[in-house]
C-alpha cells in the first residue's frame, strides 16, 4: 500500500513539473536563442473566430429534433422507440456537421502572431 502511495505521489510530482516547465512564447521572445541551439520563431497564422455558438449547440439540437421526428415515423412498438432514438442521434450528428461547415465558410478570420521554440 505504501508503495502505491509513493508511486502516485511521484507521478503527480512529475506531471506538475512537466506542466510547470512547458513555457509559452510571445512576439517579444522572437529571435531568442537558447544554449541548446534552439530559438524562438514567430509566424502569422490565420485563425477563425466564431463569436456565436462555437459548440454548435443550435445545429445539434435542431438536427436531433428533426431526426427524432423522422425516426418516430418508422416501425412500431419497441422498434419505433429505437428508430426515434437512432434518428435523434443521427440527426444531431448531421446538424452539428452542417452548422460546423457553415461556420467555417462564414466565420470571422483574424491573423494572430504565434511563436514556438524550434529545435535544430
């Protein structure tokens, strides 16, 4: 039991130190060189920003309702219940996908400066 606790503590300590050593770099660090030969390089990257419904909840909910209604028209008894659930799940997936494609096409795009450490 003591061995498990010691291993758990050691694993937690290693995880915390790995997160603490992960460093982010900004445009002020561009060109910075390190002793191991690595340096910080920055690039302009086009990023899409969707201010409305980034989780695609509206598309998922609408698709689930429509799919459930269509699934309810099929079968009878327990088969009808199963078809309703399957239709709702499939409709939700389709609705989420449709809304995602629409957001990609119509979303706002901004240019961000992203920096990373490059090892050579």
